C-alpha cells in the first residue's frame, strides 16, 4: 500500500492530475557538438552521460513549447482549460523581461481568466512552482497549471567547452487540483547566495545595452563547484524532503532529480541510499540538461515508458543557479 504523505492542514488536498511534454524535433548528437568544441563523443558521455539533446527550431518558442506541453497535461488530467485558476511558468530563458510568458500561454490554451506569472529559479524553478501551486490549490480549491519551459540554446555559447555540450530545449507541464488525499508533501527549499557566481550569465542586459559591441550574453558555470555542492548538499536536502513527507527511501517508486549530470544523479541516489527497486530518472541521456523543464520531462518519460505507476511516490529534487534548491515528494499523476 502506498504510504500517505504528510501535508499541511488545509481545506483542500492538492495532487498532480496529469503531465504533458513537448520535446523539440531536432536531435543533436555529440558528434555535431564536437564540430564547435575540441571534445569527443566518448568524453562527453563519460563526464555527463549525455548522448543526444533536443534543440528548438525557430518556431518552437518558449510560449509554443509551453502551450503544447500544457495542452497535453490538460488532456491527461481530463481538465478543461477554462477550469484553470492559475498558470505558472518556470523559466529563465524567456528573453523578455515583460510580459510574463505565462500570460501568453494562458491565452493560447484558453485559460483566459487564469492568473499567470513566471518564476525564475533556474533549474530548481519547476519544484518552486509546484510548491506555490500546491498552496494555491489548498487555499482556493481550484486547478493550477505548472510548466517548466526553456530554450537553453538562446543562452548557449557553442565555443565554450564547459557548457556547449550540456544543454537542450523543451517543456513539461503538470496539472494540480484538489483530491481526496494529499498528493504533494511540504516543500524543502532554500538558496546559498554566497555562490551566485557558480552559474551565471556572462554579461547583464544592461551591460549589453551600454556596450553594443559586447558579445551576446551566454550561460557560464563552474562545473566542479556545482558538482561538489550538488553531491554533498543536495543529498541532505533530499533526505529532509523524505522526512517532512513522512516516508522513507524504500517507500519511493522513483527518484526524479534535476537532470544535470548522470554522475551527480548516481551520486545522489547513493547518498540517500535508494533501494534497487526505486527507479532513477536519467532522461538527460537523450534530452540533455533542460534546466527548469528537466523534471517534468523526466517524469513523463518514466510514466509513458511504464517504468513507474500512476499514484506511485516520487522524490523530486531541483537545484541550480542561485545556488537555489527545492525538493518534495509527490504521488505521480
């Protein structure tokens, strides 16, 4: 029997009702990446586990990908767009400061009266969105759409050997709504602002404005610093999320962390002593690191492949720029 999750006292119990994704059509293998940097397919696989990644075409904008993912999630949940009370998009690659891409998405899908806003928490953004959505369901008793959508290639420097091979594009969405039993445990989240330089944009938009000849802003990261932080600190966060949910590692059906690097994923699985029966998401192998979109993409991949069951418990762990993090245990849609 699936253990019941602890949940904050509320008038409505939130749960995940459906998931949907959009993966760009273009598949980019490591050999293509190595046309831009001095590397090899073997080196990239051994360091990250990545074999291919998806890159968006010009017509696959963040709004387009997010809308397609959202429509699939609504269909899976059996929820009409006009029943959506709020649309939250986790993204940091939307290149307009305003308006929020969530407003465009809500209009595209027909959720015309929904509140709509973006959140920027890098690779942890989707789980932050879940936490906000869960509280909204508890307080309002209506449905909320949470979307992670990124065009990482818009901030990718193909000549940067430390990042060019890592990132991909895509979108994933989930519908949350009221349920008879809690389907989302309390979130464990935070940030270590002392390490904001570990993952950052090379120049600000203001610097680009003031120096028109400045090279287009790109993403930079200190891979070793991020690796150490993720492996040692995020295992503690993952365990804390299990504790507040009132479950043990052996109660899980799946571990779905941010898809940053297979070596990090495997180290985290060891750090929280996952039993062999717990399925560990490794969607990064064929999708790359899609930042805020990676967790819903990985979730849908496991469900569609039949590797995990609907209603099974999954530990979600997002972490990245900030350095920010967020973790929770959910019952899968």
